[in-house]
C-alpha cells in the first residue's frame, strides 16, 4: 500500500481532480499534440511565448491521474518562467520518475511528488507525456508526439 | 457430430472442480506483489496447463523433425502427429472435413488470409465489406486496407447502448454491393455474444459469405461451424490454453478451393518450374513454409485438455462467475459495468468514477491482480461508448469466486485512494 500512497500523493490527486491551466489557448504561438497508444491517453499543449518567457500555457486532453496531474503541475511550473526552464526541469523530472536522479531536482518545486512513479516503470510514459509534448511544441515539431 | 445429437434443452453441466483444475496450471501457484496471483486477463491470453507444456516439451525431446518431406520414420511420425491435430480441430469446431482446417499464426493472420485472397479476388470498386462497431482492430484494419486497394467501402453495423449489434440494424446494413461480412462471435472489449447464426442466415439470403472472428468465443462456447453455417471461422491457439504462434482458419471447402494462394514458397506447391508452378490442394495451399509444428502439437494438447473438462461445463462455470462479478462490482459505489448485452461471455468491462482505468490497473496490480486497462484494440467501439478506455477483467476456466472477491476488494481500494470525485 505504501508504494501506492507514494504514487498517488494528495497533491497529485488534487491536480487530477482539478487540473490547472486546462483548456484551449487562442493566443498560442506554439502547440503540439501527444498520445500514449498503450492506454489511449491524449494531451495537447499550447504555449504563448513573449520573447523567451512563457506568458501563458494550457493543456487539454484525457488521461490517467498521473498524466493529467503531471501536465497540470508542469503548466504551473512553466507559466511566467523562461522557456529554457522546460529543458532543465524535464531532465530533472525524467531522472526523478525513472529513479536515477543525478542532478538534485532543484527546478521541480512541487513536482518532486512524482518521485513515487519510479516504483512503477510502466507509468513513466504517463508521467512524461505532457513534457514530451511541451518540448515538441517549443521545437515547433509538426509531427504528433507519441510515447511509443 | 457433438452438437447434432444433443437435445435442444441441455442438461445442467456439472460444476467444475476449480481447485483441482488450478493445480494443472503451474503459473497459478506463483505470487504477484507478495500475494497469490489473481489472473484476470485471459481474454488477452490464457495461461497454459501442464499437459500442454509437457506435450510440447516431449515432442521436442522425442518426436521432433520437419514434416511433409522426410523419408525417414521420425518425419513421418511428426507429420502424423501434426495432421492428427487437424482432426482434433475439426472435431473441436465440428467442421465437416479436416481439410477445411488451415493452420495459421493466429486470428490476425486468419483474417488477413481471407482479406488477401477471397476479398482481393472478389472486391471491385464500390463494393462493400460489412463489419460491426465492436470489432477488434484485427477485424477492421485488414478489410480497410483491401477496401483502399480496391476502391471498396467499409461499412459498419452499429451497436445499441447496451453494446449489442441489433439484428434489424445489421440487416439494414447489408446492401446489394456487400461482398463479405466480418463479425466477432464474442466482443473482446464488452463480452457481447453476437447472434452469429441469425446474421449468417441474413447474409446468406443475399448470397454474401460471412467470416466470424472467434478469438474470444473459442475458449468459452461450444463451437459448431456447421450449425452456425459461417463460411470462415478464425481463432487463436493462445486464447484456448494453447501456445502462441498458432491459430486456425476454418473455411468451407468450396470457398477455400476457389481461393488463390496466400503466401507462397515451399510446402504449398505441387510442382515448380520457372515457367509454371502448380499448387497443392487445400488446406496445404495456404500453409507455405515450415509451420509452427510444435505450436500445433501444443494446440492439440490444449484441445484434448478442454475435451476432458467439456466446454459446456466451462461455459456454465464462467457464466456463473461473470454474473457474480458483475453483481458484486456493480454494488461498489461509483463502479459502472460497461456493456449490458443480454448474452455475454468471459469478459467484464467496467469504469470507476474518478479513476482512470490505467490507475485502476496499477492499484490492482499492487494487490496481485492482473487486469487490463485501455481501449482493448477496439478504438472505434470506445469512441462509440464515449469512453477513452475501460478496465477489463476476463475469466478462464481456472478463475474462482474467491478471486472475484479479491477483485472487488481491490476495486474498493481504488475508491479509497481516489475518494469520490467532487466534480
Ligand atoms: C476479438 C479478437 N479478434 C482478434 C484478435 C487477435 O488475435 P491474435 O492477436 O491472436 O491474432 C483478438 C485478440 O486480442 C480478439 O480478442
């Protein structure tokens, strides 16, 4: 039970039930879509950049608790920050959820709650889907992102 | 042979001794997450009883060689053992003749075989192939591709909100341009048992051949392809307690005989010259190359095993288990069973309010319970149901009431963790 409690922490469940920055973003300058064919999770991420600052970011989609909460908390983290934060935070986040933290997760804030994912390797893709998608959006990738 | 002599009202099947049968399956005594494994994913693939594992092992040790070509005793015996299984399959599905049984890799290949031969031969621009909303992707995509190639149209018989294909709607979808019907006997996502015999009658009245995807029916229902009168019937060995890598395409001899070869190469030819090649008779024409010989031997052992238990007894046990599970799960607040067909087999799909099926699967996994969460290779069906995914528990002859109770306890735990959804 305790591994499950680590995975489904209150902050994660809260973001699952009430996702932040959820919806469409008409002023978006960058957007991308991602899916996880294994479970049918789908997410789209839209960002509005002002120079190198993320002025606004929203996500939409349907997914499990882990992918929804990860998307929601990622948007909170990035909003108002320099776009370059995505790359460093994503690296730290990936290390965190795969249980091989090399750098300290200094840039992750509340997202350290996702450390519990490391005990559930099949859920790593759920946790990282929105991140891959945001990265693709910033890179202006035209290809839909898939975790497969 | 079997069905024909049975009275229409069948005697109640004797109960299965599940505790004893479970001991036939070595894997069922293993543990998962520190608890006895509860395997509820038989629709994906069944576990294997010791007689199957041992038959394959013994064949490798004592009986193995290539078939249909050796002049020596070992090869003749291997060929005999292989061909004997064709007879076992014939009896299992009550086919008229054993040459109507083609060994393939599985249901997927069986369907591709018919798509690549009969459908390719018959389809012309504007012609239609009819499937239903609840098909597995493997009974959609091969038809879609042949339609693309030939300028044909894939039509879809709809389901109602209970998850049933209504006969009236099905009949309406049959048109003057319909050249083939491809329909699941049992839905892998909802468990719905389709009224296949009636569907075949409706199609035949218009001269349309019917392929039945029996992947999910073969482990649960007593089959009789002559009573169904279907033209093709496909199933997979690994879903009937046999090994992976082998499956069956049944086809009426008259249709198989008129079909061109599927794959080509060795084994399927009568004579080859660079000017002209002539092909063997059915079923060998469709079995190019060295087949999965040991897989076929294992399939034979699986059918023998099922024969000693009896499909009627298995069906009665599973159907009782299914109603118990449906009732018990529906009594958990926030749980909804998906698919309310009047007749179901083997499969129970459900959703838990506030918890994605993926999360349900993870939590149950930590309780040692293996279920499936996802779209079950039936995305058009999920779309129709307005669900991204469902959780699916599916049953085999070895599942017990106690295991269903553990599933229900596990789902209660899901509710505990996720609480009730405030939205
Ligand atoms: C209804 C149905 N059709 C076809 C298939 C494909 O079977 P296989 O993967 O063994 O070829 C499956 C397997 O999941 C199924 O459930």
